[in-house]
C-alpha cells in the first residue's frame, strides 16, 4: 500500500504479468465475476486489479494448467480468494492514478520471474534424470543385443564344427 492506497494494475499489465492475452484475462475475469468475485472499477467501468486479484488469477492459471475447466477453476479461485469490497453492494468505482509508482509491480514481477526460474530448474533436473535413465536403458539394451550376437556367433560356430553329413542328424 502506498499512502494508504492499495496498488492497482490495468488489464494489460496483469495480462503481461501472467503471460496471457488481454482477451483471456477478460474471459477469466468475467468467469470469476459470474462466481461472485468482485473487481474494483474505475470511472469508465474498467477493471482495476489489486495484488490479491493477481494472486487469485495466478491460482486460476495454475488450476487451468492442471486441466481443470474454466468454470471449475473460477469457482475454486473465487472460493479461495473472494473478498468483499468495502461498502460495496455491487461494483465500486475508484479512480486509479496512472502516475503511481511501479515499484510494487516490479517487485511482483521479480517474484514471479524467480518462481519461473525455480520451475525451470526443476524441469531441467527432471529432464536430466530422464536423459540419464534413457542412457542407462540404451546401454542395457546394447549389452543385451551384444550378448545375443555372441550367443548367435557361438551357435553358428558350433554348427560349423559339425561335419557336413551331421546337419541332417538331430541334436
């Protein structure tokens, strides 16, 4: 909070922060509102997103990435993060200062980037383990193939040691 006012963000900022399109953000916001979630609005009825809204939207993105339907993701995020706007039976109209400091925005963006970096490190570790597993599997398969070749060569050598007339004999 700056000067007693909570930092708010515009749709384009939030969409960029979440890595989604503004139209996807609009769709998600409408779905959340259908579940009773309330966003702040400016004098032109545009949504002004608070930090808590961004957290709810991130959780919704996480739910969607886990193959949850948009409706269920919105229900879950709304249930977890829904807050009533003070003195608000409906939609609040607030004036959002466009000249506000971006310090908190950049802090959230940095924290999000750190989270993405940790996710990337985790994925790299998983892929490294999978590569190692694949290498060991290929090595084992090559050893089995080599053993089969040696058995086949020994069998051929054994057959070649028989005299020509012994080929028709069994055993």
